């Protein structure tokens, strides 16, 4: 802790989380970031996010922390054989211009941080583009 840390988001992971949010534009969506610490003695430390696991897209499912804890364990077991771990959490609010991280997202992030001290919480904010 205390050292600088950088995060690399693989293209496939980015596309998966973007499609999850775009598929449900009127709902808050969330999921897990899966990856690993990259080897090397270089500073800053690099966390490579290689995949994401979409969790839910319904606002009433967000506060179910026991469900998230169960999913965290299942995802850790599944990806652990590949040398990967849950390295963070992503969340997109239902409103495009809402840049506030909900309390439940903070709690899930804190839970992940207990197991992976370099965990990240990624808040996805969408811009509205208009073409003339």
C-alpha cells in the first residue's frame, strides 16, 4: 500500500463492460473486474484487468451484498485456476450524468479491497453525443 499503481484494461474486458451498460441504458449495472498483478520490479505496480464478469442490471439487486459475496467466491474459484483474481468492481448508474458512486458500490469495493489491496472501483460515466 502507498505505492503508485496503474491499471490496464484489456480491450475485451472494456467491450464486455461497455456492452453490459449499453444493453441496459435505463438501469444501473455492475460487475467484477478480473485480472492479475503484472510481474516486475518496476514502479508503479501494474494491475492488468483481462476480463469482467457482469453481475446485475436491476437497481433493486444492487444492495444484496450476501449475493455479491457468494458471486465473489464463485468467480475466484473459477478464475483462480487460470492465475486470475477479482481485482475490482465496476458500476454504471442508471442516469448518464450521475457521477456519484452509490454506497453499495463502495461497500463491495471495500470487501474486494480486503482480499486484494490494490483493488479498483471503476465508475462508468456515459456522455451523450448528438450528431448534427
